[in-house]
C-alpha cells in the first residue's frame, strides 16, 4: 500500500504555488479579451482557495504555520502568449 505524507504534500504545494498570483495578475493585464480575463481570474481564485485549504490541512496536521515564500525568482513574462503557454 502506498503511504502518503499529507502534511508534506500540503507544505510542498504551498511553497511551489506561492508566486502564482504574480503570473495570474500579469496574464489578466495582458489578456486580449474580457472572456480570457474572466477565465484567468477564475483559475487564480481556484488556486488561492487550494492554497488556503492546503495551509489549513498542514496547520491541522502539524500545529504549525507555513511561513516564508518560494526561493525561486519570479521572471516577468513578455507577452500573453509566453505566459499562457504550457
């Protein structure tokens, strides 16, 4: 049976996604249509909710808060196409 450390997964998720808002905000400003703005806002809001949920799970499991931010430097995108490419 596969054993999963939920606390570690929650911690890792929160650390990895800590810079996501910057990208979503840039894409919202660069989006070519209101329809795409709405889609990106929806995705950003879902990611924020997931981040909050994982932080709460981590706190419930460990009694500790996740602090700090990702050590990765955020690189600004040059265009909407660059920022939205997989």
